[in-house]
C-alpha cells in the first residue's frame, strides 16, 4: 500500500513536470456499420471506387475466361492488377495525407507556448 502511494506520487510529479502532458482519450459512442461505412466513404471516397473498379475487371475477366476469350481475359486480369495497385496507392496516399503535418516540431512549439503561459 505504501509503495503504491509512493509510486502514485512519483507518477503524478512526472506528469506535472512534463509540459506537454497528454489528456486521457475521449470516449466515443459506438458506431453502427452504416455510420462507419458512410464516414469512411466520405473521408476516402476513391478507395471504395477503386475496389469496385477492381471487382468489375475481375468479374469481366472471369466471364471472358468462361467464354474462352483468352486475349480479353488476359487484358482484364492485367487491368485488374493495375486497378488493385492504384487502389493501394490511393489508400496509402490518404493515410499519408492524414499523418502529414506542416507544423515544424509541433511538440516543441506546444512546450514553448506552455512555458510562455507559465511566465504570464
């Protein structure tokens, strides 16, 4: 019990001495499948479109293979691979844009602002 009190006070003093201490995460309400689908589609509209294009080329390629049209089947499968690659690049691009921050050294600037506020 005594050690937990001591450890708790040590952790508290570390958090108080850290100028950029983070707040606990905010709790969010649970989304339904439809709400999440709508949110993701509105945030990244090109990814589902790329998936649909890939599925179209796959279906058309399988249909051409079934009809024994080898050249069209081969063409559709090559286009499918291209659509998959484009979808992957778009997905990575959206992720990169969401993580890209133009602020130079945001943690340093936040610490400087907190120091400035402490002086005032």
